């Protein structure tokens, strides 16, 4: 288990670490823990379940997790050697977009995540990472080797996948597990930033999510968190158990924060 005061392995837009007090009581980490939209996997690293399967559509994120399991020291050495100034950042970003999956790319992924604007993983239409440098990143400390190794130790208990969420669950066929689903947001009520590109999660996917929850909640505990919106409320009204408040950065700017609300839905056996 990683202590709450330790530097987070990854910064991630939409991370649920600030909503832990509202969501975690509905989760059961004594079971196999499954996340089809893992992102920074904050609940996994904080609670360290003995068995886990983590999935994300972002294949570079999943390759990073796999590399810190097997090559933590090598990833850290490359990461730690890089300067944290703006010029270095843009050189690293250019190199990252040219590399195929490898230890070096995993190290550059970690560096870009720590020093990009607000931890946002954004890509253009060609799939190239294009998040700019964070204005206050030069003074941010580097993560130490011991911290990386601590995260690596926890990650060794998980299997990692990069698939569509429905395909992932069809493949692993969970039974008696705790499944936590925190998908990207689709809503007609307001514009929501499209991480990984503009068409990762659409209205049809929200309906698909409902079907997936109904199927897998027959023999698993399934918890879903999602922005409070009419589309989700219409589909999940029979399973919504709570609403929690979160703080969002409007347009990604920390100086323009607003309070927002999310639904928590729970289905399946206790």
C-alpha cells in the first residue's frame, strides 16, 4: 500500500483520488479488483488488492505500467536524467511521438506526465501527444527511485490490458470480483474535455456501458462513477446510490476551479 503523503505515480485528468471518501466505501478490495478504465489507478495503488486486472484504452499508459513492473530502475534512470525546463520538455515530447513501445518511451511517458500541463494526456487527430509544458513544472521535484520501486511492487499484483472496455470484460470473464468503472464523460448538457481524442466515449458507449453493467453485475459487484447528467440518470436511475462533489479545473486552469457533481451507481451482490 502506498501512503497518502507519497508523490503520486501519475497525474491524471479525471483521477478519483479526491473522491475516495465517497467511492471507496462501495468497493471491496478483498475480492479480485477490476478496472476497465484504470487511468492513474489511484484506488488500486492506495488500497493494494492482492489480485487485480487493470485495463485502459490508452496503450502507452498500459505499456508504462508493464515496464515499471519489469524494468523500474531502468525507467527511473532515464526519467531522472532529464532536465525539467521548457526546451527539454518539447524535445522529449517530439522524441516520445517517434518511439515505438520500449523502456525509453515508458520513461518519457512518466516525464511528460509529471511536467505537462495539468497531467492531461491529449492527442491530436494523428494520435500524437500534444499537451504543452506546465507553466510551474520547472520547480517540481523528481520522483525518487524508492518511490518508483514501491509502485512497481504493488503493480506486480496486477495484470494489464489495453482493450475496449466491453472486449476486456468479455476476455477476463470476472466471477465474484469487484469491478470499478469510471469511464470518460459523454453528456449533451455541457462540453467535456475529450482526453485521448474526441471520439473515445460517445452516447452509444454510455448505452453500451449500461448493458455491460447489467450483464456482469449478476455475479460481481459493479460500481460506476459518472458526471451528474440527464443521460446517465435516465439509464442508471435504478442503481444510483449517491452523489458526490468534485473540483474541476475549468479549461484545465487551476485558477478557474468549480464544484461539480458525480453520480455513484452500485449493482450486483454485496
